[in-house]
């Protein structure tokens, strides 16, 4: 038996090698297998059957060739992925090729729509009650729905402003095989569906207006790696015809004039500007009329009509660095430079008030990611956002930036507010009346953290003490006394107040307590 299995493996191994090494045919050549006069297709592909995210594209057949009209549209499918064995309530989207014959929505019928359209209201239901003869049908009913059906879906859902019915399990209708399968709208918060395919409203409406019953539109739902099999199983017996796509696809865009970056697709508030002739990578292309770009931590939108596609870019201009946690806010309009020496080329600008993460800094400049490009902005026109640092280990506070004399210690993992950040490699701090410095590379930068015992306005009194031995700074004086820092012997320190056996002090922006018998009042 073992000899037989080894012989069988050797015999079939050349075929396995040929299959795995063969080039994947183009989508267009795979579509040429379709029969029945299908001249329009929407393709929704996932990475694997369990994936919720899908990439959606739209193709038209023109002059005998399949042409990609829209691509890289962001979609979602069922909570539990896609399947060839759809069952009612399984949270999966049916895999296969399906007709698109009708549409509906709570919104007014889009102008120019050729598909039949039903404007729905509170009296429209889609029935998923497997015991009902109305199963997998749209029903208009003014009576008590709970008395008529055990289960149903109201067609007034917010994601049903526009929807195309996917003709799954319709001819014949098999009870329990799944119902209410639509191509409908989604929002940025839509992470999955319960069996449908969903894309953004802007994209869906544009596609709906082009769907033409005369062109027999269909949708193909599949994993990317099984697309060829999904199509061939739908139309068995067809052969490949290696026709190439005639539409040019681009990875970059260039503004044909200096164009605003809008905060929303309403075209109102702006967050920045991209300059004419500069080239930027296409990072997200999920909308028909807009490119989605990212300026710092803020998403924005630019009109595609004001751009042209570009094939290549000097890759040295692109950023692949991750931004630091540290960020700034623009005090004025910031002009983004491509370089900081010689002829400083301006590639865009950032509006006043925008918060922006930093990649790195020099004495006068912050390096940033500007819509995928490396950019630089003048530090003097920014203010550092409120932030905090935390020592990676116990670290010394130096009297000078030479890294010699120490005046104190900050403890590992404690958190302190950043008061002064004017230097590239050092934080400037204050221990009592003495200025000190700590090395930035020995700390972590933090934002949005809760700092225990933060000083919210208490000011020092006129009383000063001298540390006659090292003073260990406690966060509290009752219960478990947590130590979060140390003041070196000989340092003069103003106190906030005296409380029992302790002096209350401000230690780098935090309220702390030191044992009064280890300090003497300065007279």
C-alpha cells in the first residue's frame, strides 16, 4: 500500500506543479466564460470564505470586450463569510452568480434608473419565515405583521435607502435555503451583513443608474482564488478567450490644479490642500467620484474630476514610516515642504487647527506623512498637543544636557505630563526650583492617559526645604505608599503645604509627599 501511494504521488506531482505555477487568468478572460447575453457584472470577492470584507468592482461588456468601469470599492459580506450551502439564519452570503432584476429603497427612485424600483415604506416586508408561503418574497401589508408571520424583515432599515435584489433562491424558492439577499448601502461603521453584500451609497447609486435589464446584469460572489471556478460552474463548457482589459489602471494621482481636501464628501469644510502637479499614492478608492485620503489622523476627500492618473512616482518620496504617538496642532496654515534644504518645494498645506501626528523631528522641522508623501512643516507654526511621558526604566534627571550631575530619579512606568518639549533629544523638567533634563529615548510618549495625583492648580508656598538625604516621593501617605520618584540630597525644594509628618510638593506636575524629617526648612 505504501509503495502504491508513493507511486501515485510521483505520478500526479507534475500535474500539481503545473496547476500551482500556472498564471491566474485575468478577470476579463474569466468573464468571457459567461453566457446568456450577460453584458454587465458586479464582482464581490473576498480573500477567503470566512472573510467579512469584500472588494467590489463593476464591469461592462463593450464591443465584445469586458471593461472595468469601477474598482477597489470597499464592501462587506456576511458575518460568517460566504458559502455554497446557504441556510436561513447562518449569517453567510451565498457564493455564486446571480441575476439582478429589481431594486427598491426608502429614498426616491434615482434619476435615470432602468431597473424596476419600489419605493418602500413601513408597509413593506421581506419574509424569512420558513413556514410561510410568502418565504423570500417582498410583501406589502397594512395589517399586524406579527400575527401573519413568525419572522420578517422591515424594509425601512436605514441601510435600505437603496438596494438591488440579488435573485438568490428565487426560482424555485426552497424554504430554509436563505432569503432577503440584497446589494445595499453601508456606512463606515458597517462591519458585516447577515447575508447580503453592502457598499457605500455613493458607489451603489452610481452602479444602479448604469444597470440595464437589456444587458442582463448579474453579480458574482466568490473568493478571489475561486473566481474562475465560480464562473465556470455557472456556465459549464465555455473556454477561455484571452482578451485583455482596455482600461488603464493607475496607482497614483496628480491634481490638475491645486485642490482642497474636504472633511466630508459634501464639499464644505476643508482640512488642507494638495498642490497642482504633485503626485500622491491612491490609498483608498472606494468611492466613484472621490478619493479618500489621510492627512495625519484625519480622513479627507478630494474630487477625482480634479485629478489625473499617474503610473509611477519616485518611491523615495513615499513614506513607509509609522508616526510617533506625539502630535502637534497647526497654529497657522502649515505649508508642507518636500524638503528642508535648498529649493524648498511646497507640495500642499494643512489648515489651521488640524492635529497631526509626527514621524520625526529636527531642530526646526517636523517630518510628517502627507497623504502618503514625506513632508516637512515648520515647528514654530505648531503647538505640541498635550502629551505625557513614561520612563521605560528608572531614569536619572540631569542638571545639564551633558548627562553628568543628577538631581533626581523618575521611576519606571510612572506617568508625567510634558511641560517643556523645546529640544529634540531631551525633555526639560523642573524639580523644585531647579531645572533638569531627561533623555527622550529612555521614555515612551503617551496620550489620552489618566495620570494619578495630577496637580490641577496648587501653587507652592514661600517655604522651601533642603533635602538632607535622598527624598523618596510618595503618591499617597495612607494605605500603600507608592513611590514614583526621588529627589537627590542637597536639592532645594518649595513645598505646597505641611501635613502631619509630610511635606506636600509638586513633583514634575504631580502631587507628591516627602518625609519631613529628611528635609530641613531653608531660612
